[in-house]
C-alpha cells in the first residue's frame, strides 16, 4: 500500500474512532444522568446516535476501500457532526445536575446544538451531489454544492443560534434576530435537497447500466425515507423513531459504491415502489369512499365500510397490473413491449451515422431492456459491442433468411443469474431486425472493401500508364523533337544528312504511334468501339491464323447498350477462350454463343479432347478474376468430348446510348 493510502486509511479509522468515542460518551453520560429510554428518544439522542453510527460505518468502509472518493469522507464528517450532538446533550444534563461551571455548560450546549445541523444541511447533501464516483461535473451540480456549503452555517445558526426558550443554559453564539430569516433558511435547506434529487435523476437518465444500478440503491433508501419521514414532518404523526429511516441513506450509499451488484436492485425497488403506492392508494380510496358514502347516505352505516372494501377489492387487481407495468417499464425498459423496443431501434438506425455500424442498435437494445451490455459475435470474433458485462452472459442466435449470421450476446443484470422468460421473449423479437442490421452492415463493409480494391486497382493502372508513357513514349517523343531540330539545321548545309534524319524521325514517329495504340488497346480494345462486341470477337477469330479450326460466333442481330466494364470483360474472356481452344485443345470446330438477358452470357465450346482436364494457367486465372471483379462467374469444363467455358456477367443498369457515344468520341480523340 502506498504512503498516501496508508495516511488516508489512518485518518479514516481515526475519524471512525472519534465517532465511537462520541457515541460512547453520550451513552455513558445518559446512563449516569439517569435517563430512561423514553427520555433519550424524546431528546433525539437515539435517532442521532443511529444516524451517526450508520454514517460512520458507511464512511469508513468507503474511505478505506475508495480513499479517492470524497463521498466516504463526507459521510465520516456527517458521522462526527451527528454524533457530536449525542456527545453534548446527555453530558450537558449530567453537568447541570452536578453544578458544573457556566463555561463548561455553555460549551456543552454549543456542541449539542451546533453539531448535528452541519450533517443535515451540508455533509449529506454534498454526499448526494457527489454520489457515486465523487465527480462534480456540470454547472448545475457545482451550483448546488455551493448552496450546500453556504447552507451549513446558516442552518446551524438558525437551529441552534436562537437558543432554547426557557432553557437556562444557552450556547456561546445566540442570535435572537435569526428568527426573522428562519423561513428563508428552511426553504434554502429544502432547495438544496431538491437540487440534489434532481441531480440524481439527471445522472440516472444519462448514466450507463452500472451507474443506474448504483443510483437505484440510493433511490430505494430515499423512497423508504420519504414514506416514513414525510407524514412525521408534515402532520407531526408517528413517533420520533421514524427518523431512524434516515440511517438507511448512508447504508445504501455504501452498498452502491462498494457492492452494487449484490442483488437485483431493480426487482427489490420495483416491488417496494409498487406496494408502497398500492398501500397508499388503497388507504386513500377506502377512506375517501367511506367518507363519501357517509355523507351521501347521511349516516355512518357499517354497510358503507363493506361497500368501500368491496370497491377497493374489485379495483385492486387491474390497478396493481397497471402500476406493475409502469414500474417495470421504468426499471426494466420495454421488455414487456417489444414493439416499443423495435421502434427505438429504428429511431437509432435513422438517426445514427452509417459509419457507426450496429453500435447504435446494440445501445438501443441495452437501453430498451436495461441490460449492462450487448455484443454481436460471429465465428468466435466479436464484431461490435456496447457496454460491458458484470457477470453472466446469455446468447441469442441471429438468423437471416435461414442463415445464422452471428449471435447476440447480452450481459445479465447484476444480481440475476439468468434472464427470465420475458427478457428472452423480447430478445427473440429484437433478434430478427438485428440480424438484418448485421447482414446489412456486413454487406456495407464488403462493398467498402470492394470500392477500396477498385480504387487501388485504378491507381495501380494509372501508375502503369504513367510508367509506360514516361519510360517508353516520352523518350521517343523527345528523340523526335531533337531529330526534327537537327534536320532543320541541316536542310541548307547538308541535305543528304537531313534526309537521313527525317527518315529516322519517321521511324521514331511510327514507333511512337505503335506505343500509343498499344496503350489505348490495353485501356480498351479499339475494335469494341469500331465493330461492337460481336464484331470484335469475330475479328479476333479471323486473326487466329491459317490452319485454325472453324469458329462460329452466334449472337443476336443487335445487342443492347452494354456497360463498358462488362463489354471489356466479355471481350477479354471470349478472346482468351477462343485462343485457348485454337492453340491448346486441338479442336476442329469452336462455337461462341452470346446471349443477353438479366446478365451477359458467353458460352465457348470446342470439340477437342482433354482427358486430364485443363491445367490452370495465367489465361484461365485471368478469365476467372475478370468475371469476379464484376460479381460474375466463369465455369470451366473439359473432357474427352471437348471443352467448355461459360461466363456470366451481371449487367446492372443499362448504359444510355448517349453515354456510349460519349465514350466513343473520347476514344477517337485519344487515338
């Protein structure tokens, strides 16, 4: 353990020891003064001791385990403050009984009166504002914290500084005029707590799954405190011991910070809120119906109470179901309403950035079902994730058109061992659109990779063209320029030499033209623009040389305009297939059939024999690659009865005639 940690631990245990000392002093003095339990309760000693002890235990645990979290230190300060009143009140009475000096009496009265207001007005509100991680971000929370710090001395002076009417022993600081602003101080104290609660609500709405579970522990304690304390504070109903409920707040803070995953807090809180609200509704409805019946029937009849009980009994179940649905939606999300969850997923998809993939959809799943995490796994590899699991995980298959495209792996809520049937049913519904989103994301990624390959291929082709122009055509043109200058200089003085230079210049120009034609042919065969696909293939067949087998090119009288990429690929594949059949198959007859429908199909057949099949080479590989680049396919078969090449190329949208004309004009300009 580092030195700062040891110092923090020492201070934390020292403060907790001080709390124990204060409580021990107060209890011992109360016993020595002859107090009864009832007197100790009426003097708020019992309640202050319980609250101080709860704050002390929670504070020392947090400060020990999380020394950098100021929440633990604030709870320790609240414990010292709250227990200070316990250490002051009974000793004050004991000192009065034994005739102690006035300075001692006034000191004990000051300790008794001024100690506890600080915990209520400053330390506990600050702990709520900094809960659970000790951060104080945002102008709202910082302003509320400043009010809590200001509220401490004002509230202490308001509570203790006015003195106690008729009490012969007064604190050192007595300000009678403080009663004129007492209402404003009470309102400020209430405002601080309202702001702290609002801050908790905001953090719950903006927090992740872990933060929400931590906040729910505190919410549970606050619900119980409100249920117990509000009737006592507003109507002065019930015993003082109801204040013991405040001790639940520091206890819940300690559990939330240190062991928030102890159990399913949502289940506990949902049932608590449900039955608290139901109890209040039942009581209010019953009393209201009895009162109304007594007034309407002008008498207090036993039958009125029976009638009211009957109405309450009839309405109890539908009201409970409705309330349970509202509470479950607040804590478990839309697991009982998958349609609402699907709507949320759709909104995330519409509002999200396409580059985000399925991350927003997974976030929608977690938000809809209040799950700690969700991930898509395929082939054992995690493709996307939102959140992080705290414990067990469960998997739901993602199926798209009968094919499993992955699995949705979700984290089980803290405190649960497994998802229940309602969760599983909701996930089964959400899995269908999620599978579509996963498939769409994969297709989008595949498309992006294809685009990247196309761009890479284009740049490589540009690099090759630049190299050919620079290393081949460039020097030839430069030489032509020099030879032209030299011939011009020699025309008058040496005509014979000038003629020789012009002859060489002619040869160099011819070479340059051949280089240009070669480059142009590599880009796109000129025959395609001059003769069309069918005519270009027939021309290629005629150029195969004497002794070649007869080649028939069967095609429709007129082909529709074809995409340039498909037309070039079809020519290259057809020419390669014809060349292979003539040179390697030993065929006597070759037939090339062209058909155009939804796709362009080339079928090249020869009657040559090939018992062992074809050996894959550069030509066969290039045919397959050219078709694959367009999303098409090439099927190669060879046997004793001949060989066959069938290429299918998707056409996509039909190329407009004006686009073809523009390509032709560009082609002619370059040539």
